[in-house]
């Protein structure tokens, strides 16, 4: 059997609907009034809303629909099913009556209130549980996680008001057929051939099988791809997309944690790479998203090439309009030399100003350039317009006068009206303010009696991580923390804090992933047990819990639940069994910390590892994995929010007293080494050999370091930002203290105390 997809695919939604998420699709103009329209799936009031966007960006509701009973709309898309050049709305649902596929017709102003549903020949609807919808024109693909892990391809027709499904074919891949994760399907075209991809995420892997629509019975290729911490496929946004503009589509796969990947098939090879759209924040909104947030998302998708249509905007302010039309930016002292001819081969004919140009701006006809040097009076936006005539060709005009016939050459001109909008900026750099950034600590700690007190944990990583190991009456606690506010954008840093003992033969891994931007919290146990993935949205339990993350669990007991506990806590798992250890995890949110405590019974903790990823836009994600020997069973899980003060203080330099001023630099990763150096005082009067420099090793400090007494010796301590010079006669230090012990009552000379400013070395990153 062969089903042919059109090469150009109309993109819409597919995937299993996530609770608490809003999905936005568009733009269209079905009523042909020149205004953009969008479809909203998963809103607070209705499961489906069709909305028109006014010129000022406000939303006008045209149509709504929510299924009866406990039905839930899983996915939706637009397609012309009866060839009348008008789109119908196709939706798939999960409901007890098994009418899983419905179609709404457009009547010119809105969609029909009652859908048409698929019913088989015996009068009963097909009994399946659909997962997501994909396809093009009247050819569709629906994924199913139950009763079989597969996808069904079929054609859909609307003939004389009757909905008919035909040419059905089921595909199932060997790799995807066995597993527990949800199943997704996507279609895309490459080199005039169409493909169907069957996918299932499990843990940190994405099982993938690809079929050609010309031979659905044979699997072209299958593979297991690593998702590198990406979690929760947003199936509603899976779509074909030409990532590298080579004329061949890839399959775009967005994740709730912010990553976007592309699946590509070419020359028999299947690839899975991160898309350039990963940093654009184009997907994933809460059901409570407002009009401004929705409009911004659509505009961002247009700018990134996902939509061809554009939203109308009304620019009321002249200054804002000029900013959108800026043709050049100049600093004071720069010179503008603008060549105005369309190209060097154009034949200049005439030039004239249409508005008065700024002072000293002039047109040089010999070189066809507008020349200008701005002054301080021009700081801001300067605009001017002109008319340029270019000779395209000439024609012979013939006529007659009193003496006979006449002939002359007449030029054929192209008249170009153009304008300049120049932003002139000052070259004087204002003084940089003093910014005090609040700390945002991410912490992980494990307390258990299973760690031997002689077991030494070795840290492999880099600044800004710090570690601790504490023995409290036989209970060993190991922990790692990092101040996220010190990490620069577009940085990733990994760590590994593991036992020096031999690696166990059998390991169970507990994973935590917290996307601090979207506030999604993912936990998994590997090797996984045969349990169903579970998710909990505290906001659905009570609106006042909206600041809590949305929780996702894989491999956890089926007894998980979500209940409010005293003191504002959430209880996710409870048990009366004995515990062998406690894990505490703290992550910084906006103005509170999210704290989670997990009690467990299991083997000895062997290693704690992970990384912190800060994207270019500043969004942060923490990944933590803990290896346990032989077994791990979660017994208790509690979560709560702790208020935190995270105000950023900005001080103008003039408001800081001179006695408090100090040079400060922002540092992250690989802080420069700290050295202790000795040097002579300027006022030194006692002769002696110059003391040598002393370097303090911070890895294994000696129990006591003594520097022989030298009269009028200056000990200089060099942190990264300042130099403090102290006069002393004798210095004695240990690993934890630095004490200055004078040998006599010799007063400290005023000149022997210096506070210099040291320019910090460049950040080694």
C-alpha cells in the first residue's frame, strides 16, 4: 500500500495534552476580513477557542468548544477535506464513548457547534486511545499508546456532509513497540519523498523508527537518541521545518524543558541534533497566559521563520515607528558616506531633497553619495527623505513643427523615493553603577549511615561548585552547592562527587531535572520499573499553589499522589517503612526557594554528578544524578517553598562614600588563584635579605605554616579584586586562621598600611 503526502506540509498540532499548558496555533484568516486568527488549545475556560486578533493586539473570541462529560481534546489541526478552499478543524479526543475523531465545519463566520464523528460500518466507533495527530491535506497519522504502541495512517473525506475514513494502515516499529513511554508520530518530506516518524521518550533516550509513505510495511531505520536532559515532548508542536534552508524538511521536536531538536533523514542516515530554536523560547505557555504573552510568542515564531503570515500592529508613536526604520547608527565623530544609486551600473539622472536635511548634510553628485558628520546637537534620531531619478533607457520621440518633422531622444526614468533614519549616539560612556546581585544557591545533600566514615569522596568539577562532608554521630552527610547568580549566560558546568571506593557491580540511578525558567521538575529512576509515568500540577489542586513546579515522575511507585500538608507543604509520597537515608534538594526560583526532601531505603550512595546549564537568554536548568549501590526505593517525598529576598541593589557611584568605594568585577568559573606575597615597605629602615614569595596551596593546607619573623616585613594578600598590605613583625597561620603577633610595642607607621586598587586579571573563561 502506498499513501502519498504532498511535499508542502501544513503545520499544526500533535501530541498528548499536558495539564496546565496552553498551545497556540495559527495564524489564519478564515473569514477573509484581513485580521489574523489563532486557535488556542488547553485554556482555562474552554478546551478549544478560536480567536481573532484586532489591530491593537486585543483578542476577540469567535468560537469555543468543550466536549461533554469527561472528554479531553488531545490534538487539533486544520485541513480542507472537501476541496472547497475552506479549512475544516480536525480534532482527536480521549473519552469513554470512543468517538475519538471529530470534524468541525466553517460556516463563513465561525465553526459548527456540533462536530461530525467517525463511526464504523457496524454503528460503533473505533475503540482506540489516540495520542497525537499529524499529517497534511486529507492524509493523517494518529499515534496510539494503548491498546497497541503504534500509529494509524488514513485518508479523511467530507463528502455531502458525511465524514469518511479510508485507506487505513497501521505501522509499528520494533524499537518503539516495547516500552512504557508515550508514543508520538510526525510526518515530514525530503527530496520529494514523505516519511513517517514513530517516537517514544523513555528516561534520557528517544526511541525512533522511520518509515517511507511509499512502503509503510518496511521500517527504513530505527535508533535510540540521547536527549541530553531534555524532558517532556510537546507533541502539539511537532512539525516539519527546514532548519538549514536546503529545501528538505526536518522534523521539529520541542520539549517542555526548553530544548528543541530536529530529526532528519538523508541518504539512509537518521540524525537527531539540537535546533537553533532552542534558545528562542517559542513553545510552552501556561493556561493562564495573557494576550500580550500569546502575541509575543506568535511574533517570535514569525521572526524565526515558523509562520509566513504576520500580525498587524498599530504604531501610534512617531518615535517608535522611526526606531523600526533605523537605517544606520552613528557615534559622534563618525562620518556618513551613503551611496544612493541602486547599483554601480545605474545611470544617474537627478536628485532632490523632499524634506529639509539636517545641517551640513549634503549630496555629492560627482560620487553619488550623501555625506554628513553629526554634531552633539543631532544626538537622537535624525531623518530625511529624497527623490532619486535613474535613467533606465532612452526612446526616440518623433513629431512635427512649423518647419517639418522633429526627432529627439527622451530618457525613460525610474523615480525612487527614499528616506534616511539615523540614530546618533553619544561617545561619552556614563559611569558604571555598583550592582549588588543576590545569591541564588542550588543545593543537593544526602544523609545516611551507609557511607563508611573512612570513605573519601573526591570532587571533579570547577567553580562555582563547593562540596562538604560531615560526620554527625555516625550519620555521614555529603553535599554540593552552587551560586547560580555567579554563572554567566551561555555556560554549562559539570561536576562529579564520587566515592574513592570501587565502583559497584550493580547501580541504580536517581535523576533530578529542574528547569527554573518553565518551572518543570522531573524525577526518574533507572533502571526503571514497569510503572506508568505520572505528573502532578499543584495549581490544579489549588490556584494559590501556582508557584510550585509541575512535577513529572518516571519509574516511581504508583502510590504517588498530591496532598496539602501543614505549614504550606505538599506531600507526594508517604510510607511507614524504615528509611536508610534522606536526600534534600533546594533550587532558587524568583522570590522563593523550592525545597524537596526524599526519604528512601536503598544501597550505599556511590556518586553525585550533574551540571548546570545557563542559556544565552539567562534561563537556567539544573541536572543532578545520584548512583546507589544495588537498590533504591523512594518512601517519602515532601516539597515546600521558602520565601527568599532577591532584590538586586544598584548604587550610583556618587552615592557611595569614598571610604567604601572599591573596584569590583563580576567573576564566574575558574577564579584566578590567590597568592600570598612578601615585599618591602617603602619606609623600611631595617636592612635584610628580601623574603621570598609564599604560595598558599588550598587543596591540602598544612596543619600550621610559620613564616620566620622579619622586622618591618610586609605581607600582601591578593584576592582577585584588591590588595591589602599589612605591616607586621611576625605572622603565624594555620589552615583555618591567620594571626598577626607583634614582637614588641613597635607602633605601626601610618605609611605602612596601604589599600591599593588591583585590576583583576581577565576571566579565564
